[in-house]
C-alpha cells in the first residue's frame, strides 16, 4: 500500500485561515482551474459526451412538472424541458440535464427539512 500525503491539523487550519482572504481564495481557485485546464488540454477524453444518456425517472419528471417555478435560468429551464420530454417519450437525456434536476431536488428537500 502506497503512502498518500495528507495535511496535518495545523496545515488544514492555516489553509482555512488563508482562504478567508478573498484575494488569496481567488488566486487559489484560479491556480486550480489552470491546473485542470492544462490536464484536460492534452487529454483525448471527450468531455462533451461524458456521463452518457439516460431515460429520466418518474420522480424526476414529477418534480419538474410540479415545481417548474424553481427552474430560473435558461439552462435550468432547458434541463426541465428535456426531462419532461424524455420521460414522456421514453427518450434518453444527457446526464448533465439529469444532474441539474437532481441538484434542484436535493436543494428543495434540504429546504423542506430546515423549515
């Protein structure tokens, strides 16, 4: 079994304190984004087709139908429409669309638990 480095409690605490500074946080996020972009640039993996296509479930369809007011942005509305259409016609939707709806469901259920 190989050794994997993990930060100590002190290092985690210092990192959390550094991330409180907005400039430091933005610089860190920018470095992480550049690092990911650099890794992806040489990759032959097709990110657009990743995730696959699936037929939406009845629960996803029912949520989209009864909570259509929760979908505010154009992307969210497109995801809602794709789920409604996909379930009704038994056609596959891209995983990203399903993911958007699942995030809305999770957010709705967590708000329901808090109230």
